[in-house]
């Protein structure tokens, strides 16, 4: 680098090691690399990174950016993925010791020389700022110690963040915690959600039976730590969560709503003719045969069923879904991950194994974004993970929601009651109700949901188009990084 020449900024991006967090933050990393000559160091857990390397073409996706590199952390927890709150706590505990030395090294070294293993030839400028997953307090602490400005990125919906943010008021008003009974009792102290939020729509850790020791304290300190940052990034758009975003802005004025990120990235790649989006983001190998099967099905006739990358189901729950789906008579495409079953000693029934069965087709991992964009898909039975929700609404696919944890309960309430994009199957899992809901979504109320879904899709597409709110907010984020 010439003496006196201004060096480009260098951003460290650090997600929590789970697919639902890594996937949108990788999309942001690619957008930053495409839109500017910002250097990006992406910190990934070794277990996740190795899986991504096996299943995704990381080299062609990121190797073309000279300023991009990965750094990995060995969590020392094997290559299993977090499935429960205990697993998540174990990861957070491990990061407290394993992430610290790497972060310090990155933040304190000026112009570090890098070898080819870092995928960067030459020098990397000193770190300008950190974009950290909002749940990684350790990253913020080290950044503060080293004087590095931090932005938080919350990979959940803004609405669920807001519900977490209101936990102190809920405790103060005696609305938290609550028992597993009377789950339809309204919740009055989450501003902006008074008219529709019930106990059952709050994250499951709010229920006394699931309440881990110190859980509220931990969630509160994580959520409030965002007040110490320069701003908060959300994978959402103004047209979707505007009223709740306005509530958040009262306390955290600097929000960057830049989603849906998967679509934002696709648009950017298309508009700059910089190649096709690499849609494979999985930790498992995609079974693309399902796309061929979908090609043979009539328009809008297939229900896509997937519960994301984290949650596990009991054999009983899987069986109820199987009978409900088969009895509905609707065609379905179902993702049953190899590690989906809760009890390690249980084995999957033969009808739940991969292949074509009854009125369905089963795969262990699907190219979900492509599946949802396929004209044969007419509905999505989902666990309401935030990425799945955004991917579905972007393609105008109505949903049946079966949420289990974290932000999923809040998301599904918004899908059913606020955005009216589908049905909320929360807290039940019986074949009769499943069959009824599938018929309602795919037949009886199909037009009503499709109309709403089309309206929402238009808003989503406008937000990531030229001049749209998410496009402008990404530009603002880049400018703010440059001005540090
Ligand atoms: N996904 C996929 N193939 C599948 C199932 C899921 O590519 O068969 C992707 C999906 O597109 C989404 C992510 O996995 O981007 C799941 O994230 P989400 O936030 O919905 O749920 P989580 O896995 O975090 O519970």
C-alpha cells in the first residue's frame, strides 16, 4: 500500500455458529464485497465451515473477492450442530474462551501480512469495525476493550427482538414467567402488539416448565447490549415490520433494515451481471431430484414441508405429520433431515425415508430457495424460522406454521394474525388438525391467502429493488462504515 493512500475499510463479520445465522451473514458479507471494496474477514466455527466446504462452492462464491477471507474457530464440541438450548449455551460458553484470542489478534494487529491460506495475497488493512451477531456478547466485549466500533446484526425478526427487549416490562408487570396453562391469555406489555399477542406467542423459554436458570437475565443482558453499539442491522424490510421497527427506534435510533438478504443479493448479482447467485447454502448436500419431481406436478399443487436446520421431532410427531399429510390427499415435498429425530435410539419408519411415497416425495435436504420459487409449490408447512419465513413470503407462498423455539412463536403469530399469510398450528400436532389445515391452506382459503401473499411479495421486491428501502439502507451502512 502506498504511503498516504487511504486504505479501504476492513470489516470483521462474526455470526453465531448455526445455519440460520451464518446464512444471512454470509449474504451480507457477499453484498459488502460486491458493492464496495471493503475487506471482509468472516469468522466461522470450524465445524460449520467444514460442512459448508463439503456442501457449498465457497471458493467460486468468495474466491473472486481479493479482500475476502475466512477465519475459523475450533469450538472443541465435535461436529454436531446445536439442537437445544443446552447446546446453544455450550456453544456460547466455548466461544467465551475460543473466540477471544482470535478477535484480539485481529483487532490489535495493524496491516497484518497474510499467507495464501487466508485467501488474501498481500496486506489487510487494520480492522475498521465489527459486525457481530447480536447474541455474541463476547465479541462486543473484546471489541470494546480494543476500541473497535461494533454494529449488531440480529438474524431473527425485528418483532421477536422487540418482544425480547420488552422482557423487563413483562416481568415488572407480572406477565412473566407463566405456566403452560391459559396460554391464550393476552400479553399487554409489548408495545405495538397489545391487540394480538398471547402467552403462547412468546418464545417457549418464557414458560415455567422450560425456564432455565438465569434465562431471563441472560436474554435481557444480550438484548440490552445492543444499546452499546453503533447500530442494529435486521434482515427484514420496512413494509413488513414498519410499526414494530418504529417502536425499536425510540430506544435504538440507528437501524439498518436490509432484507430479505437472499433476494437483495440475487438482485445485486443480476444488476451487476456478476454471475448467478449461488443458492446452495446448506450444511447438508442438497437432493436436487425433488426439482425434477416438482416439474411434473401441476401449478401451485404441492405443499413444501420443512422444519429448518435445528429443531428435532419425536417419532410420534413425525408420524402424526405423515398421516395428516397423506390423509389430506395433497401432494407434498417433505425435508426429513437425517438428524431430525429427537430420541437418538428411535429409528425412522420406512415411509419417512427418502424417495417417492403415497402422495409425497421425501428428501433429506432441499435447495429451499429454488423449491419455494418453483411454480408447483402452493404452500409451505414450516417451523417459522426467520429465513424460511422471508424466503416463503418473497415467493408468495402461503404458510402453515408449526413453531418450536426462539423467535419462531412470534413469527408464526405475525404470519397468521398480522400479515394474514397463512395458518398458525402452534402447540398442537395431531393428524386430524394437520389434515384440516392443509386442506384449508391449499383449497378452501387458497385464494384469500394467495392474494395477501402476492401483496406482500410486491412490497418485498420493491424494498430490494433500485431505490427501495433495503437498498438505500445497505448503501447507508456502507457509507457509515467508510466514515468510521
Ligand atoms: N434450508 C435449505 N434446505 C432445506 C431446509 C432448509 O436450504 O432442506 C435452508 C433455508 O432455505 C433457510 C435455512 O435453511 O435459509 C433455515 O433457516 P431458518 O431461519 O428458516 O431456520 P433454522 O434452521 O435457523 O431453524
